[in-house]
C-alpha cells in the first residue's frame, strides 16, 4: 500500500468514526424519557454508547498519530526496533506503530 492510499484509507476511517461518535452522542442526548421505569434501561444504554464512543475516539487518536507519522516521515517504521513495518501489516492495520515481531513480543 503506498503512502497516499494509506492516507486516504485512514482519512476515510477517521471520518466514519467521527460520524459514528456524533450519532452515538445524539442517541445519548435523545434518551429523555419521563417514565421512571425506562430510566434504568436508558442509563445502561447510555453507558454502552459512551463506552463505544470512547473506543471510537481511541481509534481516531491512533489514526491522527499515524497521519502525523506520515507527515514527519516515520510512518511504516517500527517505533520499537526501527525496522520497516511489513506492507501487509500496514495494509491490514494502517495505524500500526510496531512491526509484527515487536507487537508479538509486547503481547507475550
């Protein structure tokens, strides 16, 4: 995957996530039932939506960091060992920071 394709993929995913975050916030804002019996279920739904929104926001942060690495020329280089990240890994995970070996070592 070339740099411009990776940038396009990341920007498209970023826009998708920002839309999803906005939709989740709208759903949370719309939960305003006056029925006391509905309030516990609404609170639970709000907690789930908030957790999903946080996960989306974390992915947006990883994408933003990848875009910065593209701009500073360090994209595609493992932040741990300095070796190139395999193109197949970057295609599968365009926001990857480490090579497969370093990622596996970190998980162990």
